[in-house]
C-alpha cells in the first residue's frame, strides 16, 4: 500500500474539529487500539492554555472503558512510548487529590517511522502477529495435551483438605516440594534502573531504557551490552533518535542471539530511512489539505508583520527629514 492508492473517503464533517498528526494515525507502534484513542482524546483537550487535567472518570467515558485500571494501563503505555508526561499535582486543602496534569510531548521518530505506508515495516508487523498467533496456539495445544489420566495409586481428595488461600505467601526455597527458588523480579528491575541512571548514556537513551527494563530482562540483554553497542555506533549516529529507532526494533524481536550483529545491520538501515523522512519533510511541496481557518490565521499574521514593517519604515523617514531640517534648515 502506498499514498497514491485510490481511497474514496468523503468528508461531511463540520467544525470544530481536532487535529491529529498523520504519523500518529499511520503508526503501528500502539500496542492496543484504545491507546491510540486515548491519545486522540488528550489531543482534543490540548487547546486549553492552562494545560490538560481531565479526571479519570471523564477519560473513561471518552474512551469507552469501564475500569479505572484499564485506563491507567493505557496512560502508562502512552507515557512509556514517550508521547505524554503525567504530572501529579498533589492534594487539595481538604486532602483530596487534584486531577493529574497531562503534557503532550514531541512525537518520537521511532513512532513516526513505524508506518503503515512502509512496506518493510508492514511485513515485519505481520510476521510478528503470525509469530504471536503460533505461540498462542502452541501453548493452548500443550496445555490441552499435558492432562494425564488419574492413576490407580492416586489418593482421592478428602473433604478435610484445605484449598490454598490467596493470602498464602510465595513458595520458599526451603519447602521440600518446591524445585525452584522464589526470586522476586522487582529486585532485578530496581538494580537495572539504578545502573541506567548512573551510566554515561545520553539522557534521551536513559529515559527510553527506563521504560524497557522488563523487555531487557525477557531478552536477557544486559545494560553493559547496550552501552558497548552504542559506543560502537556513536560516531556514525548523528541523531540519537536514529539509534533508538534501531534499538526499539531490536527489543521487539522474539529473541536476539547477538545484539551486536543485529544492530550492525539495523543501525545503518535506520539512519538511511530517517534521512529520507527528513529530506521529504523539508520539501515545501505538500498535497495535504490545510484547513481554511489555518490559512486565514497565516494571512492575518503576514498582514500584521507587513504593517509593522511599514510603520517602522515611515518612522525612519520622518526621523531623517527632521535631522535634515535641524542641520540645513531646509523647508519641506
């Protein structure tokens, strides 16, 4: 699919309306459809000069979800993507919490390039979906196939047996019937987070990695590997966003045997693709439809600037005439 394909879409809407960047609508980076809808709802409120601070209940009604936890999960994913920043405004005098302040950030390059108009990215997305479907089918098949028939030696359950409680603690390594020790995952996450903060990586990269700690653990990629790989490509990467795009693509893979070999091919490809996007964006020619109100606003700004320049020129001429009069006593 490309932008020149015939698409018969007829628009009968009436203003007012909300502007959404085409790169957001075209992006495949959103994990769930509701995430993109929530971002659009926040954009709808972005014209308020004092900031965006809707309540959770209002956002739930706009997005169409019934659970506050669902909405909070969507906000967390948008913040992890680098699209928004959620600011806690503290408590009121009566002890109640203020609604959060939501700040719309500049759309990261890695989200812009992951577009439905890019055939390569579309194929990678389809391949990823197929892989997830195969994994889901395999897990379901394994689950159904592992059921073993009862043995003659099995003791029937007693009515006095106490079922496990939700309040039971995690299994201990000292339990005789446990083959694995309990190691809280959160300890490892906190350790990696501290290492990221103390590292010499650029701030943008630290912020990105801070939201990808779980993925680094899943892929068994250490921070030392990321730092070493970044140093290898530091000289060829002019914009940090180019490297982050390549790294973001790497962390979306099912598994990576060698991060260095993977990034050796991906970083140059990311730089080349983003350079094409920048060159295309710098061209003045555009087929995008510009709203009438936006054109009127530009015309008013241009006319205002022209009037200001004219006033400055007239004042300058008057000053020169007065200077001539004072020096040569010339009558005009």
